């Protein structure tokens, strides 16, 4: 419903028509121009020459073929054939106003309103002494109001509104003694309302709204005895309102809203013709004078947002025409008496009253029974045909007596704060055509029998209605609009829509329909085939289950909008959906659909397609590229695979594209980056995209948001991104980008969010980042940046940026706890040091060479070892028998298919505990395995590898071969025990887990990259990672798996190349073991440590693996998959955010290690660096 202001406020065009007195246009034809009017002819030609654009061709007739008196917009006097009227308002003309118009000396009416004239108003207009009406409003004139307009001594109407005029109102205007209408609103005039205007006693209409005039209202305006309309709202006026204005008996409209006026209203107001009084948003005080009730014609009273006080004593019973009483945001009171609200009784005669607003007025007392809701006595008005009360805070319930309105055709009471149920009697009003009660607080259900044969419009949106929709709605055969959305309707949809042949809109979204979970929840769709006028079907978020019937394709070509999003619909999308050629909007998101039919490419009129958050799999159909009118495409959060089709480049109008959270691979198609309309969003995050970002990204100059995070994109960040100058959000996190941040990004000064975290970026933090004033958040965490962190711009607030996990950064805010940056010495101080280095370096080099030669000579003179196991001091079978108490079962700490491990005390080891690994030599290849493991240990020693003390190669008491390895005993057992043992009540915390993973990664890095020959472990798993007293991790059971597999975990099954669940997929095709295989095993081990789930758990089936489980968690909230024992509540939100970032970074490492393709796995040395960064962050929390 329109606002009160819009209903009564008179526009300038209305005023013009109201004051336009009998304009007569007389046209005389003549073939030639006489000498007496040559001046007018030339003046008009000059006027035409200044017109630069005439879209409506109104000046086409202005040529020598016609007498100028016959030209469009021109009227001449009958006697002299001189131009008396130039009338070209609202013609779309552009240009400037020729000063030669001042030569039209007989001109009486001049109108150019609502065009696009520019430049200044020529002062030559002052020569038009016969001019009566001048309309120049609604243009683009600038400069000042010409002073010599005073020469237009017969001027009655001067309209200069809605231009760009500046300066003050010139004093010479006061000489226009005949002016009745002065319109100057909507300019940039200053200098106040000058007192001399009071001399223009003929003034009837004065409008100066929306000018920064300033100053006070002069008393002299009380001399305007003929004044009928006064508008000066939003003029920066201050001071009080002169009391003399309240004695202008002809004044009908008086508005001074949104100024800074003070003081009070006079006690005596004598305005018998006042219809509109608007003083909203000032600083007026005092009591409202009771004499306002003498304004018997008053229809609009708005005094809200002031500081009026005292008791309301206006007798509203005298204001029979009042429609709006807006007194909100004041400070009325009656001393706290119970009769503060007695004035309400006087409203009973106000039969036209629409709105009463007394919000926040400090009123106390009792609300009389004479008010409240729709009064029941209205039912007595049995002749009622139309009742409209929308957008009123009526309150109360709907009275049953309205059922007496047998002639009622239209009932509108939306947004009226109504509550209670809808009286059933209303649903029997046979003539009712339009019924709207939207956005109230109505409760209850609809009656089972609805008898409204003429109902065309039923709107009950946004209430609290419940129950089943009655099937009898289908008896409303003329129904064209049905909106029952945002309620709590339930039950099965049993309306027979086939009877509603005129239905155009079915809006039932945001309810709770269901059919008991049966597959026929959507059967009602079959009844829509006769609804040939149907345009929109909206059932979003209605709790529907079932399959979308093939009959959906039977809807008419007019059908334009289908919204079934946020339900529980399943199955394949029917190919018949391609028959809905009129569709412009298709939303099936947040369901359980599978598969996109290729027929979707036939929806040539489609502008929005939302299939997000389903279970769609397979490739994106190339046919989607046929949708040339598509504006928005959302396919996020599905299981789509293969590549992004280049055919999407045909969707030239696409401005929103979201393909995130899928399994799409390959390169980013260049065609996608050349879409000219792509301005809102391009989101390809959480996929498997690889290679570098194409340089064609520069063509997306108008793009607002670009998200490529969590893919496998590599290479340098392309400098072409610097040409995407409209970006406000750029997210490239979770990739493998390297190199520095390109300087070209400095042109992206409008960025509000920049996320480059979890990459391999290096170099210094660019200086331009701290100069971007619009940047709200910057994330550079988990990279390899170095140098000083700035402390200005975005870097001045620690909550607005993150540099976690960059170990080579220094400086910055104290809260970052980074090391201080070392000051660089001067060149003078460094010079002696450089000289010293130059002198000493050669000498030191010579000494080192000599030492190396001596060492080599000594080593060559020593005999070489004959076998790998000679490095270790031998121990006898008897010693091991004694150490393990006869290999007692009480000392057995692990047993597998190929070995058993016992704990014991060995005399030759200073009585320290040891672990004795006894090989089962009856198994084929055990002897060779023993030698292989000894060889593996011969030249390696590291703090994170299990320390071997000695070995035994002998025979037992029965003469059988006996071979054993003796290791340092790890008192805290294996990681497997800590994660999965039911007897172990203690659990690993987050820091311990990251420390263990870091230790294992360091061990692998040593084996792969720090030994003379690369050593592949071959069977890395939690049971082979052992913990000492300090919970330091040691990798053990090393090398044996390369031949036989070594199993201490009886819950796992082994093969020749490792353990099921931890073995990389390439080993299954007889591939040679490599260090990449160890990295895969480490990735699975990491994910198991962080999630607490084994790769062989029962939940991992039907294509779901531990790797995929973690990968999908990256797309949502990682913390949901982390082992609960590893999560510790943080004291601050900032710390919690840091922990969550660290968890995400850790899981990403595990996912990157365990990808199927060996070349795409992250290098173990990079894993060590990343884990160390994460550990540094967590230790600082």
C-alpha cells in the first residue's frame, strides 16, 4: 500500500495542471514569413540549432516548408502572427537554451519541463515582458537564477524545480509582483528563504523542498494571504515557525518536514482550509494545541519524530476527514493517569481513518474497548463490497460478523498484526474474488469446505496457519493466484489442480507437506497437465519426498518458474523436463537427484539453473552450452566428474557460475574466462583442477568474486589477474602455487578479501597490501614468506589478517609473537667482515681438503665388512632366552604372521629393557628378510628411527636356525594402540598427534633424501610407529615388508607389498616400490591419526574411502571429521579460528599425500615444512 506521503503530496506537474488557466493554442497557416515576424523566425531557428538530440523527432516540422506558426509546439497570435506559446515539455530534447529566445517578444507561455537541457539559463529571458508562465523544471540547468528575470513583469508561474541551480534566491524576484506559483525544489540553492519574498503578496504556491537553503523562516511570509501550498521540507531550516503563518486562512498544504525547527506551535491555529500538515523530523516541543481540531478539513497530520509533550487533548471527533494520524516518536503523557488514552474515544467519528501511529510516545493508561482490531460493528455495513486495510497495525482478531458482508468482492488486510483464526463464515461469501491476509499472525486451519466459486486471488502468505490444505480448494474454479507460503501446513497435497484451469501461480513454499514418506508425494503433479495458464510452481522447502514424475514435462509452454529446491526428492531427473521450453527459472537444489539429462539443453529460454547440493554424478553435459540466455548456473556440492565443458563458453549472458565442491579435473577452459557478462561470481573451488591459471583470466575485468581454492593448481600466480580490476574477493588458497605475489595485483585496490593461504608462495609480503583501504581480510598463512610483516593498513588489526605457518617472517604486531627483524648494518661496518671472509675462506678450504684426503686414505686401509649384520655386537641365543624369561608369553608384546616380539632385560645392554624380534624362519624367505633388514640398518641412524641394539644368528637348543633382532624398547607402545586399543584410557591430544606426524615425516625424509641410497620403508602404518618415554615417534619394522611384509597388527592383512588400506594403488599392478608409495602410506596414516578412523573401517565402502571422506570434509567443515579426543575448546574465538585453520591445513596434507596419481603427491620434505609450521602455530596458542 502506498505511503500517506505518496497519496496526498502534490507533485510539481499536478500543481502546473492545477494552476494552468485555459491555455488556448491557435494555429494559423501561412506559406511565407512576413517581415514583421522575421525576428521570431530567426529566434526559433537559433533555438533549434542548439538542440543536440531529438529522439522523438518533434522538430522535424521546423523547416521552411511550413510557416513557423505551424511548427510543432508553437502557437501564434491571430493578429500579428507572432509566437505567443513555445510548448515542448517532456519531449526528450537535449542541448542548451539559445539566448535568442529572448527575442520572442510576444511570448506568453514558455514550457521546456522534463527534458535534458544543460548550461545556464540565459539572462536574455528577462526581455520577455509579456511572459506569464515559465516552466524550466526537470532539466539539468546549472548556474544561478538570472537576476533580470525581474523584467518578466507579467510572470505568474515560475518553475525552476529539479535542476542543478546554485546560489541564493535573487532579490530581484521580489519585483515579480504577479507571481502566484514559485517552484524551486530539488536544486542546490542556499542563502535561506529571504524576507523580501514576503513582498510578493500574490503568492499562492511556494515549493522549495530538497535545497540546502539554511536560515530561518521570515515573519514576512505571513503577508502571503493567498497562500494555499507551502513546501519547504529538507531545507536545513532552523529557528521557530512564525505564528503569522498559522493565520493564513486559505492555506491547504503545509509541509516543513526534516528540518531543524525548534519552539512550539501557537495555541491558536486558524487554518480552516488546512488538509495536510506535515512537520515530521524536527525538534519542536511543547503541547499540541487543542485548536488543531478547528482544522475541520484536515486529512493528514504528521508530527512524528519531534519532542512534543503533555497530554493529547485534540478533539478528533471534529476531524471527520482525517485519514492519517502520525504522532509517533514523541513524549506525550498525562501525568501517568489512566486516562492518557481517552482521546481514542473521540476517534469514533473519524470514519475515514486509516492509520493511527503513536509508537514510542511514553503513553500510559488503559486502552479503551473502542479500539482494537477490525471492530465487529463493521459487520452491520452489509453493503460492503471492498475492504482494504493493508499495512496498518490494527491488531486484534477478525470478527465473525464479517461473514455478513454478502456483497464482499475484495478483502485486503495484509500486514495488520491480526491474530487468531480466520472465521469460517468468510469462506462462504460467494461473491468474494480477492482475499488477502498476508503477513499477519493468524493461526488455526482452513475449513474443510470452501465455497468461493468466484475466488480469483487467495493470499495467506507468512502466517502461522496449520493443518491439511482442504481438497475443496479445487472447487474455486476461477482461482488464478494461490499463495499459502511461509506457514505450517502439513499432510499430503490432495488438491485436484486439474479443476483449476485458470491457475497461474501456485506458491506453497516453506511449509511441511508430506505423504508419510511415500514415493507418491509428488503425484499431484499429474493433475497439473490441464493448467494451461500455469506460470509458476513454487514448493521450495516443503519436506516433500518421492520421485519427480515424467508428467512434469506435460506442462504448457507458458510455464516459466519451477522451484522444488530444499526437499527430499530423489531418483533421476526425468528427460521430459526438456519439454518445458518456456522455463526461465529452474531450482532443484538441495535434493537427492542423480544425473543431469542431456535434454536440459533444450530449455533455450532458461535464465537460472540451480542443481546444487544433490548427488549428481558423471560429467557436466555439453548440452548446457546450448542455454544461451542463462544468467546464473549453480551446480555446486555434487559428485560431478571429468572436465569442465568448454561449451559453457557459449553462455554469453552468464554472470554467476558456481561449480564448486565437485570432482572436476583437467584444466580451466579458456572459453570460460572469456564470458563477457561474468560479473558476480566464478567459483571453481574444491575440485581437482590442475595446471596453471590461464592468462585469459584477464578478460574477466568486471568479475566481483573469484574462488579457485582447494584444487591442484600450480605454477606462479598469473600476473594477468591484475587486470581483473573489479574483484572484491579473490580466494586462491589450498593449491600448489609457488613464487612471489605478482606486483600486478597492486591494481586490485578494491579487494575486500584476499586468501592465498596453504600454497608454496615465497618472497616478501608486497608493500601494496598495506595500502589497500578496502581490504577487510587477508590470509597469507601456511606459505613460505619471509621478511618483515607490516603494521599499517590491514596489518594493524590482528583479527583482519593471518600469517600463520610462515616461519621466516619477523616483526609485525606484538600479538603475532614473531621474532624481531635483524637490523641491517651499514656498508662501512660490513666491509671489515667481508675482507675477513675473503682472507680466511681459501685457507679453511685447503685445511678441509687435507683432512678429507687423510680420512679417505685411512678408510681405504681398513678391511671392509663382510656382511651387513657385522656392524652389531653379536648376542647369543642363551642371552636372549634369559632376557625374555624363556620367551615367556607374559613377555610377548606383539605377534604376526612372520615374527613375534618379546620384551626383556639384556645383561649386555646395562640391564635396560629391549624388544626382541624373533623371525618365524619356517616361512619362506625369512632368512633373506633378516639379512635385508640388517643391510637396511647398516648405514642409517636417526632419532626418529627405531634403534637396533644387536642381532642374533644362531641355533636354538633343538638345533633349529634362530635369528632375531634386538631393538630399544619403546615404553609407550605404538600409535595404533593409542588410537584404537580399548584398554588404553589415555588419548593423544592435538599437539601430540602433530608432533608424531612431524616425527614420522622427518624419518621418511631422512630415508628418502638424506641417505647415500634411497631407502623405501614399504609398510608404514600406525602399528609400525612406536613412542618412547617422551612420546617421540620412532619408525620401526623397516625393510622387512619389501619382501615379506612385517605384521605385528593381527587385525590387518598383508601382501608382498605392505598392508591393505595403506598400500598405494599402483602396487596392485606389480609396480616397483618407490618413495612415492611411502608418501601415500604416510597420507593414510596422517588421516587415521587425525580422524581416529582406520582405512579398513566398515563405513568405507561403495566408493567411499578414508581419502575421499577427508577430501569432502575440506569442502565443508574439517572439524566435523576430527577425532573428538583431539579437539580442545579454546578460550577465544581467535584461537578457535587458528586451530581450525591448522586442522584444515593438516587434513589437506593427508589428502595431498594420498591421491591416486604418484606424480601428484606432495614431496615429503614439503610435508615436514608444513607440519613444522602448523606445530609452531599451535604451540603459540
